[in-house]
C-alpha cells in the first residue's frame, strides 16, 4: 500500500514540528533516546527476524547478526553525541587590538532539520528503517522520514512501530520517525520543502534520478547516495605463489557471500596472466551454491548484466557454480569470468559496470604498465584491496588505488564493514555522491550545518556553546585545541 500525498504531508509536518526538540535536546537526552531505540530492537528480535526472513530469505543467522549491528550503531551514535567532538565547537574571543578588530565568535554544528532516508534492499535492518542513516541523522538532532524498501515492507512497518513507540516512551517528540511507502511518495519526499537532506543506498540509476530531484528543487538540498561499486582487488605474482589456494578460497567466499549482494563485493580481480589463478578458482566455484536474489527487479537484472559482460569478445567463462544450489527458478548461479587488462582499458564502460549478484571478473595483466592502465580505468569504488608479499614494488599501485576508493585493504576481503569511529564507507563517483561516509561515527557529519554566534549574550547562546558546557567537550579556543580530562 503506497503512502498518499495527504498522509505524507501529515507525517512530514509532524517531523518538522519535532525538529526543534531534537536540536535543543541535551547530549544526555538525545543519547537516552537513541539507546531506547536500540534496546527496543534487541527486545523484539525474536519477532522481527522471522518477519525479515520471510521477506528476504537471508536466513536467521545473518539477520540476527544484522539486528545486533543495527542496535550497536544506535549505541555508537549515543556515545558520539555524549563525547561532543562532532559539534566542532570553536570560540574566538573578542580582541579589539587585532587587525581588523575581532568580535567574539562561537561556532558549532547543528542539525539541518528533517532528513529523508531511503532503505536498501540488501540490509533490511542495518540500512533500513533504524539503520545507520537513521541513527546518524537522529544523533545529529534531526527527525527522520524513512522511505521503506519494497522488498521488505512488512518488516519496515513493524520496525517503525517498535522504534517510534520506544522513542516516544523515552520522551522524544511525536514525529521523530515517520514512514513512507511507494515510489511516488519517495519522490515527493525528496521534493518536500520540510526535508533538508537525503540519505540513499541503492542503484546508480535510481540514486541519480533522486540526486537530480534534490538538486533541482527551488531550494536544493544535499543528497548523500551510496550507488554502485566494483571494489577492485589486485593480486601480485608473489601473493599468488605464496598463498594461491587460500586467495582463491577467499575470493569465492567473498563474491558469493549473501549471493553476491553486498555493496562491497569484489567485482573485478587483477591477476598476473601467468600466475595460474583461474585454475585455482575454477574448482572452488564449481562447488559453490547460489541462491535466490532479494527482489524481482534484482532477479531480472542479474542475468541481463551477466549476458552483457559475456557478450564482450574478450570475455571467457572460467567456471560456474552449483546450478542446483541456486534455488531453482529465480536463483542466481555463481560465475567467474575472465578478460585481459588491455580490454578493460579500452572498454571500461562495458567490462567495469557493476553486476549485482554472484559474479566476479578476473583481469589478466602482463606487466606494470598493462596493469596500471587498466587500474586507472576503474570507476570510483567503496573499497580497493591489495594482496602482495614483502619486497614486491607496489607503491604506484597503492597510489592509483587510493585515488579510486574510499577504503584500502591490505590482505583480507572487502565484504564485511566494521562499524567504528574510524570507518569510511564511501568513495569517488559512482560509489557515492559526496565525500562523506554512511558507516561509522563520522556519518553524522552529513546531517549537520555550521552556525556562528557573534557577540551573543550568554543567555541567548545554545547551552553547549556556553563556557561551562564547553569545558566538558573537546573544542578549540583562540586556535588552541582543548580536550577535557577523561571521564571515568
């Protein structure tokens, strides 16, 4: 059932009415609200997990872990709010002797206002109604309107009910969290004058359309989209010689994880032509099971994307997985393809287009120049991974990968994103539409704006910018960074 425009107006009005209370709430109060939402999710996991599995078929183990990640994100942001550095509080005291004379200036970051969040298909908890975008927007002091994903509507409704009830019971205002359903409602949400920023995770085409809507408003607003990513992996000859079987095993496990529906799936792997890596991968893929994809749209797009890759004259099939394990009708079979670096450099638009599902492309290279030309053709990605051995010269490769991705891995595989203070989950276009992250503590920065108070009477300053409050948080005064003593 789609949300009507009248219903959307009512819910956005409630969000706008709730915004002043969220901005004005103290750190302790806002943290209490976030932790209440986390506790409610954990308390209802036994109800929510089966509901999510019925709609997504992701399995109980995966989904229970995702609930824990989601409640953990909310608790992380409660700590971010309490710590206070996210405010970037800065004071310059008045100085009549300065040239020119300086007034007193007090600067901080504050919430932008109601935020629209678009749920993702592949993480029905962690990137959905109460996921990282919602958690970071609430932590910044903004009510949230969530556009439910069509792949898990019933779960979205129930999650919204549970979290809304928990927030209100903890003292948050009505309108703190709203839900919208349907494509028309989603587009109207981006255009709505009450909405001041948008967080999105999804396809390049869908994200670009909404990005253009946000930019085309009479009052353009920021659109923080996570779109497409091929997540290049680079293997050196030394790495394959030293750890070839383990690397082949790791690649197959990574690109088939979640039936290849992770945004950090390694979609393209650069490997020396003479290393024999394809021969190591092939038998491991042959035994790998596929499965059902998340939505009808993804199910239809996967074979089309695979056929598009296979149609290139340079591409060969290395191996296909267990067809029977793909779940029969509607399932996706793991597939490894191969091409060469010259073809990638010549036709990146074809060979480096993301194919969402269990497929990866081996790119054989013959030497450093061959490799670097192909790497420079890789579009912006969330991650880039290097497997090499001590003594191998990879400095230039690292420099190229650093320009193409937001997170560089040295060994390991990119699937799996730690939710921490230092995490960055973003990258150059088309990975994301901005320089910001959607995972980790600094995701809060997307939903804040700076404001400066000049020569303001103390009683008219926000409480956090008054001297007694500043003493308790990291801040800069007259250019000097001041950090309060550790609180135990």
